[in-house]
């Protein structure tokens, strides 16, 4: 089993991919250069948006182009899985 790492979102929009200019760079050849973005809506809810990636974005087993995220959701991009946790106060 692989270990995990907590990543706090510090920007209004965070771009995930394998390109050096992304906010979160993941060295995974299955990812597109710019795979998806994470942003917040006006109510503070996190939204994942596929940036027309080749691998796609899967949330809880369903391929999505855009989806609101909630605590416990699993977001799959390439071979990486993100588990959404509430912001620590």
C-alpha cells in the first residue's frame, strides 16, 4: 500500500497535471500536461473540472467533466487517487 500526502489548496484555482507550469505537478505519464483544475464556487465548495485531458477525471467511479466535491469523495486522475477531506481549522 502506498502512503498518502495531504495537500492544502492555497489558491482560488489549482491546476493539476504533469507540465512544469501546473500548481500541482504529478510525474505520471498517463496524465495530460494539464489534466484538471480545482476551484471554489461562491459558497466555498470545491469543484473539479477536466481540462480536456486524455485520461479523464473520475469521481467516485464516474467519469466527469465538472463535479462538486464533498468530504470522502475519491478523485482519480491517471494512477493517482485524491481523497477529499474537510479543511482543517
